C-alpha cells in the first residue's frame, strides 16, 4: 500500500484494509483510530502533548472524495498537539508518529467530526481517511524569547493553574549536559523559588502547569543559573538546563479587594495578626 489512491483503487472497502493491516493507536483499543505506516520516520522521540507540530496531509471520505489538503495550499499545517485544536484522531495519531513518517490513518466519526460533521464538505457521522506526513515538531515556548520550552510527558488534571504567590508542591529532577545534579521534593511560593535554589525558569513555568502534570522544561542560561552558575551543583557559567517537573499539588493565593469607604478590619492593618500568612493572601486596594 503506497498511497490513499491505492486504498480507494481496490475493490476492498477502506475500513477492511485498515482492519487487516492497520495498527490501533487508541488508548482504549476500540480501533477508532487505525494507522498504516507508508514511510518510516527517523528513530527517536515522538511528539509530546503541547508540542508544536508541522504536517502535510490529505483527507478523504470513504467514497474517495478529497475534502481537504495542505498540499493544495502549498504550506504545512501547524498546531499544538494534544490541546484540542484539531480532531481527536489527530491528537492521538500524530503523537504516535516519528519525524519524517508518512502514514495512512482511518478515523471513525467519534474521533473526527461526529454527528455534526463539518459542513459543507464532511457529512454527519463520516469516517475519514488521512494521509499525514510529520515534517517536524518542537516544544511549546513559554516565553517570547524562547528561553523556556515545555514538553508535557503526563497531562495534568482540572482547569486551574498556580498563580503568582501560590504555594506549590513539586518533584524536581535537574540535569545539565545529561548529568543529574538535583532530585528532590520541594515546596515554594511562586515568585520566590530562588529562595530554595530553584531556577527562575521553573518558577515562571509554574503558572502554566496543571496539578498532576509531569513536564520537561528546557531552560536557556537566562532562566537557569545565568553567568554566575551554581557552584554547589558544579554548574558553570551560561549553562543550559533540563528540568523534569511534576506538580503534585498547590494552593492558589487568595485576593482580598477593598474599595473606598469599605471597613478594613484591624487584623489586616496590624503586623501582629498571626492568622494571615504573607504567602497565602494578597490585599489589593482599588480607588475608582
């Protein structure tokens, strides 16, 4: 099997072709996304959740009719995989590919456009067949200068992230040039991580990480230990670092907003009040 055209030129139903030759890449094994490798890629890493991926593709209905192709537009299609920016089948299937790989992918309706379809080209409850080439991929840049790059190994849970001032409980593993120099459980306040020897880049990334997430953070020197390095870890000047970070839990900081003429309890004005911890509360005054 060399192309989509080969599938549709046979007398055999495309779904039967994938049933006999395809690999199920779904997590629950329901064969909702089946893949046949047309051209093997370069051995190495595969895309992780959140990676920026560059692909060429052609999509067809089961009757062989083409409904979309990046090749017709003469430019790659770019998206962040695993973030719901594309159909579910792509988020699953592209993460199974190697750089340079070309595959044929069968996508059942529940992993494609479902009962709604994508009018006017894709009807309701349509099974789709794609030919996809993974051109390249890279981690998600968390800063405009590209100094912090994240790759997600394990997706987190929920919809909330730590904010500035939140207390986070994390497990860290820091590497420099492949050498493990730091491995520990640590608790710190977002914005004050350097007090416990955690680099600025890890601190900055915390506001993007969800509870339970395990990710890799690639830090340029500016977000690591900079020109000074870190003598206790035997890290020299301008070293690039790799941290694996697992956010085990966190407590968001709570904000108290006081407006004009609002009664302000004496407790908030008195440094002797021990019931309020500095790291847990922000007191904001708005004059409007």
